[in-house]
C-alpha cells in the first residue's frame, strides 16, 4: 500500500503485479528533459555528431538562466561543448542517478481508478537507443527483437512529462533509383559514422540547410582533406551573416570568459543579446507595419552580403523567392567561405539516379524553377562519388506523433490529433483527456528567432505550478478544460495566419500539407513567458484530495479575512486621521502591517502543519 505520492517506492513487492512508483516520470534526455531516453544525455546534441555541428543561437542565450556558463569557447559553440555543459549541469544538481538511459518507453496509459499513469519501459542493448525507429525495425527484421531488447518492466507515476524534442528522427534516405547499388559510404548527418575516411575522396552532400551549411566547410579542412565536394541544392535558404569575423571570434573567445566573471556582466550581455533576438520577431516574422517595412530591407541586406561573399556563378542559386523567416534561417558560419574553394561545387541539378561509383544529376534543375527565365544548365551529367552524405533534415512531426500515450478516454495522442487537422496543445503543454500529463516541447512552442531553452524553462515553470500540488498530495489530477484548449488552439491558428510562416510564400516543415501549423508560436517569447508565469486557473479542472480541499477552503477563508482586515484598517485609519500627512501614514502602516502579519501569518502557520 502506497503511503505518500512524493516518494519513490516499490509497491506489492512480493506479488506478480509489483511495480515501482515514481512521483514524476520524465521522458527525454535532452536539455528539456535531462532524464531518460537514449544512450547518453544531451538529446539531439548527443545523437548528432557530424563534423561542424554547432549551435545557431548565441551560447550565452543557449544556457539555463539558473546555470549560466561563463566558459563558452565560441559565440556559437560546437555540439560536444553543449553536451559537456548539460552533463556538468546534471552533476552539479545531482540528477545523474535519477536518469535511466538506454530505455525505450513503449506504452503510457492512464489508470482512472488509481488516478495515475502506468508506463511500460523496455531496456535496450547498448547503442540501440541511438538508432532511429526505422533502423530499429530493420535490425529487428534481420537479427530478431531479443538482440535489441533486453527486458521490460512496468512503472507507475503520478505525473508524466514528455521532454521529447523534434530533432530526433532523421528523414529517411530518398527513394532514388539505384541507391542500393552504391559501393561507397552512404550516411546521414544525424547518424554520422566517425570511422568514415574521406581523405582524397569525392563526396556528394545532399542538402543546403543548417546541417549542410555546417558540414561542407569541415570537409574542406586538412583533417578531412577531401578531393572534391558536390553540394546539391533544392531551394535556397536565407543565410544569416556571421555576426563576428574570424578576428572578432578569437577576441570573444579570449575575453568573454573574463567579462562574464564580473558580477552582473553575464546577465547584462544575456539581456542585450536576448533583446536583439526578440526584436527580430517584430521586424521579421510579423505582418504588421513594422514587419512589412523592415523585412524587405533585411532581405536586401542579406542578398548584398551574399553577393560579396560567394562567386558570381552562385548568386542566382542562393537568391530565395520567398520572405525572410518563412523557412528556418541558416547561420553562415564558414559556408560562404567554403564555396570559394575550387574543390567545392554547388548545384541545383536534381539527383535522379545513383550508380555504384557515382550519381547522375539532371536533366532539369530544382532552382531557379524550370519556368523561370534563367540560363542555369539543365543537362544530365554524371559525378563520381566515393561517399554520399545526406543532410536532408529531420521528420520533425514524427517524434511528437510517436508518443505512445493513451489518455482517459482510451485514445492516444496521435488518434486525438488525427481527429483534428493536426497536433495542438494548450500553451504547448497540456491536452484535454490527458490529466497530469505535460509536454515541454509540445505543439506550437518552437521559435524562429530565439532560444528553445528559454521556451523550455517557461514550460517547466508553468508545469511545476501544477506538479507541486499533485506530488504534495493536495490534488489527485489536473486536466485542461476542453473548451479552453479548443479556444486557445483556434486563436493560435488564427494568429499564425498573420505570420511569415503563412504568408511568406514557401513550403517548410513548420507547416503541414493542409496548412496546419503545429510547430511555431505566433507571438514573442516575452508573451509566452508572461503566460507561463501566470496560469489562468479557471481553464483547468482540479480533482482535490481531502487534505487539498481542506487547505483550499482554509486559504479561501483566510484570504477573505485578510481583505476584510484591510478594509477595516483603512476605515480605522481614515477615522483617526490628522491634518498631517505624515501623521496619517504612521497609524495606517501600523494597522495594515498588523492585519497582514496576524492573518497571513496565521494562514501560513496552519498550512505548514497540515
């Protein structure tokens, strides 16, 4: 028999139905979860290890506000440095022993009678946690499930928090004729093999997004020493100029750790950089007068910068025909510099066939569009290739829809969302029918301009306001009201129509085929912060325990007594008022302080004893 909802304990120890109870079960081992999931903590930063991987948000804003790091080596730190930062955070806050890695959550369902969640955990063989869903299916088909899955167990929890990120499942290799015949190395950046030797080889890179722009410059460095790189472009992205030239980067690396150790300096720098990022929301992403007037200027600035940096033959290829911000922006890094390397070729000819020793490009072109007035060649040609690197991104929505969570009415999240046009959640955190279940990187929480860590902290702070009463035993369950969620979702989708993701004229992973955007937030992060600070409690249904109901009623009584005491104090002070303003202030302050200390102090004393 379980006695306390805030204690980890084994229930029915000697019975066949024994299980371990956890107050809170967190699914995910990235920056938002720092809990359980893959072979190691770090989430997408642990899984992605391709050459050149780095953060495209300034590091000073890509860190927790409660554990800022003065020792970042660069303005945009590499992936391994971010993983180390997350690992050090876990050590400092002593949560490493709370993590259960190499574990897959195959089912989570709500037990109505017990008012808690039951989860099935599968313990994986070493390294299996780093495989994609499709890779696991292929391994099971060839080796059998017993080689991948060691054992399973059932656990229960009062609260389940999903901290599963979006950059988890890579897009599969495209269905290109002849791909199975290729005799060289075939790899996705999200599943990079560090044993690949590219020295002296011809490499084809598929994709010019964030990953492609980071990996190509690395291949040109002496440590990889490739013979040639052919990078395939489908649609150009808007490229953000590198904020610091090489000399400035070295100065930042040298002096920023010293500056950030000055009391208050790191907070000041963080505020300045965050304010700069937040300002871009109003000048780039919105359809108001400021956005309409500023966005063309920002676009022209980036085009001029690009034309100064890359060879003229690439100007047409790197000129988008959609609005800035419509797709995820690309941080320049060293990409433009690498396009000046004679070993690098950028082309928009489509990859039409793969042969054992190379690829066939064309006929045709992806960009500029075939109906455009352009002289860019469209003839078919063959390129020799020793390795093909796919940098074609992630299936962002799949990780969200793969959550095996079954709610109060016997439906999974996927089934619930399928009945709508797409995924949705109140403030990106809660869904009707799924009590005591919170998401940290849920639908419509991504930003196109700011740090996801800020969003995550806000979501955590919001969820904790509900988790606290539950694990203290005051509330059995919190559930968002259906009408509140529906109204919120309708408002979000309406407001998204007035953002660049809707009117920008592009196709992106932000928006689904039906036009439903389940990815981005249509307001600033300041707005999201305030909404998370101040929950609208009437939007929630609370099932109180006996203790919780008593405390709630006691709080109601003392609150009204405090108000009554305040009014009486004001009346008393007014009746004994004197001509002197100072004379009135003294009695009034004494009365108000006395009322506050007597009533609120009494309330705190009573509540602490419950």
